């Protein structure tokens, strides 16, 4: 493919996204690390912008562009809604930028904190007035008496999910809070771009098959565990994955889904205002979330 064939995302739009990221880097005083994290995205986009329209481009030339598009969208929303995100953005200075594959040597910081920023931006865009605590330890997102914790596991098993839920439940009990768990699922799906066929119909069939497989895994991991942790009122899922279009080539898409837990058998009755706020939050990821009764 030649650069001039990428018509859906021209140089003007590409430059607008990366310039906004650079603006946030300066505004939030992010210390860039060459070849890693945010710096790697910026370097890739700058290289792409330096190419002429007739130059040949590869999938690897396009990946920084779609990462820039996604990251800048989250930053814009949070900044417009006057939400502070400096600590989380600084943490994205390091890490792998490849979605759909487990990061080597635990270099997952960019993807972990990008999940937090996207989740918070999705919530505020849905008029859920959350805040990002300016610390990388403890609570990820706060919504009054509801804490939202984001996890980005490299595998999902019953044992791992139960451990995550138990630790979260303990934290909620100690703080007399309720919680929602957010899970980034793309790395455990392991749906890497080189396996994608360029033909859209074949790609779609393979991707749908992978989603069905993931739903089975998620149900087996979460369904036996969630009834035991009554302070957790919902779970949402974010899948960040590459796809292809004829006009734009590679694209980075985020698909979301959510589950809401009704807990009539909980020892301590859940206040209606808390239940309502939890439902509002999970609706940011699915207008009609799946309902579980425990």
C-alpha cells in the first residue's frame, strides 16, 4: 500500500492528534523515554508524516497512527471535562504499544494506564462524574462511594479472577465502599495483527469466532466467583483490537460490554442510590448491560 491510498486518516488529522498528545506531554510534564511508551507512538507518527504520498507503507507504519488516534481521544475528553490525569499519563511514558499480545518483561505500563484513561473518559462522556486519583497505587477511578478498579490480565482463569475479586472485595469492605471491576481483555485473547487476513469478510469471521471463545472463557471465570463478593456491583470489559478497512487500512477499535449485579441476598442491603450509580457506570460500556441476580 502507498501512503496516498490511506484516505480515511489524512496527514492533517494525523498531525492534529499527535500535536494534541505533544501538547499534553508538555502540559503534564511527562518525561519521555525514547523508543518506549508515548515516545514510541510520537516517533512512529513523526516518521509517517515525513513520508511522501508515493512511499510504500506497512502495517507497522500505521500502528503508531491508530494508537495516537485512540490515546488522543481519551485525553481530549478528560481535559475538556476538567479531569486531572497527569499521574496516569506520566506512567504511560514506559511500555509496549502492541495490543493483542502479552508484553515481554512486564512492559505493559502504557496499556495498563491507557485502559484507565479510556475507561474514565468513557464514563465522563456518558455523564458519569468520575475522578482519577492522582496516584498509581490503590484506587484507579472514583465515583463517590463507588470505586472502579481496572485490570489488564495476560490470562483469565477462575483462580486468577477469584483472587482479583477477593482482593477488591477486601479493599471495599475496609473502606465501606462498593465497587466495579474493569477488565482489558485483548492481551489474553492474543489476537495479534499478523494473524489477521486483510480480506474483511474472513477477518470478521475469525474475529467473531475469537469473541465467542472469549465469552466462554469469561463466563467460566466470572460466573462462579461473582456471587461470593457482594460489594462488587458490576464488571465491564474493554477489548482494544486491530481491524482493517479498504479505505483506511489498519484501524484500532475498542469494543466494550458490561454486567450489572443485583444482589437481593446480600447481608447488608445495598442503598438504592449506590445501586443506581453503579448501573449508570456500567451503562457507559453497554446501554443495556447483562443482569446477574445473586
